[in-house]
């Protein structure tokens, strides 16, 4: 009977040790799951932030391209205006030159 009680006590102790180990494993597992969830949430947040940053970059790039197109169109229009002004000045100069030549011929 004493041997049976000793074996029972040994088994009880072993059960307590295994129960303690099981609790520790569960705690560790829960902690790892919480960490995993936290890392997944961080990853999701980073992906969302990255997606938003990419969209903002695309919007800014499109805006800058449009501004550049507008500036180029303005410069091209200014060049056309300048060419027209040069043509008018050349016409005036030609007229003045012709008038001068006529006067010179009339004087001679």
C-alpha cells in the first residue's frame, strides 16, 4: 500500500509538472500569437501607408507634368509672339531703309 501511495504521489507530482509545463507552453503560444497579430497589424499599416504615399506621389507627378506642359505652352506662345514682333520690326526697318534709299536717290 505504501508503494502504491508513493507511485500515486510520484504520478501526482508528474501531473503537476506536466500541467505547469502545459500552462507555460500555452502562455508562450498566446504571447507568440499576440506578437504575430501585432506584426501583421504593423505590416498592414505599413502597406496602407505605402499605398497612400505611392498614390500621393503619382498625384504630385501628374500635377508637375501638367505644370510643365503649361509652362512649355506659354514659352512656345511667347516665342511665336516674339517672332511676330521681329517680323514687324524687320518690316519697319525695310520700310525705313527703302525710304532712306529713295531720299538718297532724290537728293542725288
